[in-house]
């Protein structure tokens, strides 16, 4: 079944955010290669939108409105096939748009890394989205697309070439260079604020299966993501990776949404690699100290005042263009074979590369995913477009999915 064509193929909502402007720049060039692709920008502030159009040299149609104005959002959603939204913190600003898209059968993708938001949206709107045919894809940036698709890519190779799927995977962040935006900081702070208001959120954040569909939110015990330790795969020193709590949930949600291609006892964890034991313990201490500093109101206020970027600010173009990331997936098949592969990106993970990743998800939803192939409901990047994304991400978005290699994982040192 095909959805009827609407006035627009895509609306970029939150076009004036820090990451929204980078997405707009990428889309402008990227969709010029597509035939008859109609898109529009949306934001709350018409002056900012006009400034963006003049920076881009574009005259795109615009939607101006507020993310709390439900009738505006429903009207916008009914005019487009897909909405890509950057308006976050999503827990604060995101719900009405999800509700509008679910109601109007509009496909949706976002950049949230807020697991509490995703679980709440699934619980509230999955039934409506199933009925309307809206496909809602969360976490379509660096959190958590490379992790999600990396595991699917490795598993596909194991099944096809080695005849046995994955039993467990340890993802190691081998290199990453970039920066952080005020919007990302605001989302982290919003999660802390929500935790203080609603202690129940703690159990959501602690559950690796929290954003699986209802009825599938438990499973085998997963490794703790907080430690300084040596890898069981290659002996390298590892410590906490800040995005691991959300990325691991997305990988398990993909497994559950696709009816367990990795098995219902699949084990997954993510880590930052360190050069030696001292750096691993230092890294662990650093992550813990940062979390504590964000938790207490007075240290949080000091950080916001003197250290952290404001909403709308983030790494400059040079930092983004000189950025990169390299992730190593170390896996063991059910037959006991060791296998590894790398996923890399050619720009800073959080903004330059994220902008390209979510744009390709939005284009894929609009062009490559008939309703007969993927029904309405909540999906992850890998459970929605899956391996179809590998081509566009490689050709246009600077990601590389290296062919998996059988054997022991490489080590950094000795
Ligand atoms: N998954 C990932 O890898 C990843 C990477 C990067 C960012 N993110 C997330 O993406 C989000 C955006 O980040 P950012 O740094 O670009 O943030 P930002 O610059 O602070 O942008 C927030 C946007 O929300 C808009 N907004 C706020 N209240 C609104 C309202 N009531 N109605 C309409 N629009 C409203 C703001 O509009 P104005 O422009 O008018 O102020 C602004 O455009 C954050 O949640 C961040 O955590 C995720």
C-alpha cells in the first residue's frame, strides 16, 4: 500500500535550531539531486527563519507556529508526508508534534536521546500510529543510528557468511572528535530535572529494554555500563561511554521490533576505549563527576554560567568539518566465532554527521518505505529502514560500514 502524496514530502521543524540550520544546509544540496522533492522549513520565529533563508540563499515555503499549538501542528502534519524535528528537549517540547503526526498518519523522525520521552510516546501514541499508518522513528542521529545499524550490519554478515547470528556484541568507541551544543546540554539537564520530579524515571533509565514495545520490556541481564575494565574481546582498557545508556536501549528495541533476529538472549554493551588503565579509571571518574555536577542545582548553575554552551550555540564549522568518529563492533556468533567491523563517520558525531544521518532517514521514509513494507507505529532507525540506509549513508553522508572480519579484534596497544 502506498500513502497518498501530500503537498510536501518533508518539513524540517526546528529549522532555526543549532543542528536544524546544519540539516537545512545539507538538505538543500542533497534534495536537489532528487526528482520533484518538495520540502519546507518550520520554526516559531519568522525573523530567524528569514535570516536562515537568506544565509541559505533559498526561498522555501515556511510554517511558523509554536510547538505547544496542537491545531497548528495538526495542520502542518496533514500537509506533509514526513516531519523531521529538532525541537528539544523533547520531553519539554516534543509531545504535541508526536500526537499530531500519529493522528494524521505523518511519518516522523527526531534526534532525541531521552529514553523517558520515547517510552512515554510509545505508551501514549503507538495505537493511534498503527491505525493512521504514521511511522515514528526516534534517535536518528549519532545517538543512536551508528550503533543500531552497526549491529544490524554485523549480524547480517554473520548470518549470510558464517551461517550463525550474533550472541553478544561489545561496541568500542575508538575515536571521536567534535563538540557539544547548548541544546544537547539542555536536554541532559531536562532529564536530570525530570528525574528529580519523577523518581519513577530512574527505573526507565536503568532498564535496557525500556523502549521496547509494551510486553517486551524485560529480558536477560545486560552488562553494567559503568566500569573501568579490560575488554573480553581484545584486552583493551575501557570505561563508561556517555551515550551507551540510550544506544543500548535502541539496539534492544530494534531486536524486539524485528522479532529477535539477534535472539532473545542477546547481550550488548558500549564503551569508550582508553590507552591504559590509568586513563580508563580517569575517564570513569570524569563521567561520574560530570553526572554529579549536573545533578546538584548549584554546581549545575555554575557549569551553565561559566562552562556550558547556551541553547543555539555549538561547535563551529571548522570543528565540525575536522571532526570524525570510529566505532569498533566486536561480536561473538552463536557458533562461537569472533567477528569485528568498524563504522566510521567523516564529520563531528553530534552535529555535522548527525545532520546527514537524520536527513537520510527522513528522505528514506519519504521515498523508500511503502506502508506495505513497514506499518505505522514506533520504530528505530535499524528496524524501520534498516540496511536500506547503508547505501545513502555511505554515498552521501560520509559513513562507512566496513566489511566484517572474522578473528580476534585489533588492540590499540601491544
Ligand atoms: N541524537 C543526537 O545525536 C543529537 C545530536 C544533536 C542534537 N540532538 C538534540 O537535538 C535537539 C536540538 O539541539 P540543538 O543544539 O540544535 O538545540 P537548540 O539550538 O537549543 O534548538 C532548540 C530549538 O527548539 C526551538 N523551540 C523551543 N521552544 C519552542 C517552541 N515552543 N515552539 C517551537 N520551537 C521551539 C528553538 O526555537 P528558536 O530557534 O526560535 O529558539 C530552537 O530552534 C536537542 O534536544 C538535542 O539534545 C541530538
